[in-house]
């Protein structure tokens, strides 16, 4: 078992001294934290991607439905002030819906896309940290074996010469 050499850590609450912290326990804790963070980030990415797909679906459905606002064509049979008011209200409804479906929805999708990109960068950082922790763990394991071998050789020397 590898231990940090006489490092002293103090708890902020109790001011108790902790020495000889086991390196493998620290690595396990770090790896566990990285794994949890990575899983949480992946879950958030998937949730945002589902939301982005739902918005895309709603936008496409809305763009199909918006065309119905301008139907039927009023033609020459509809004349007068009521026809003009109706046509103006129809145009206002179409313009409002068009703005929402084309501008607002695109803004929502862009915002979600930016958040996904940010989370993917965080995930890449967590993946890199996991690889680093794995490498350190491997090095520590090699060090344990080396320390055991040195200890055995020293014990053999002590038996023979002391």
C-alpha cells in the first residue's frame, strides 16, 4: 500500500490531524467523482438533445399549420370593411406565428445547441481527467509492487547482516 509521506491535513470543522493518506483511496475517490460528473453531464446532454429535437418537431409542425391561416383565399367575393378587418387580423396572426416559429424557436435551438457544446467540452475535460487518474492509478500500482520488492530485499539484507 502506497501512502503519502507525512503530509498533514486538517479538517476545517474539527482541526484534527490526518496523516498518511492512502493514495489508492484518494485515487478511487477522485475516479468516482469524475465518473459521477461525467455521467451527470452525459445525462444533461441527452436531455437537451431530446428538448432540441422536440422543438424542431414542433417548429416543423407549426410551419405546416401556419399555411392554413391564409386559407381560403378571400378572392373578389369578400369585400368591404369586414373583409378588410378579417384579412388584416389574418395577416397579423400569420406574422406573429411566423415570427415565433422562425425567430423564437431558432433562438431556443441555438441556446440549447450552445449549452450542449459547453457540456460536451466539460465531458471531454472529465474524460481527460479520468484517463489521467487511470494512468496515475497504474503508476501507483507499479510503485506498490516496486515498494514491496524493495521491502523484501531490505528484509533479506537485514536478516543476513543485522
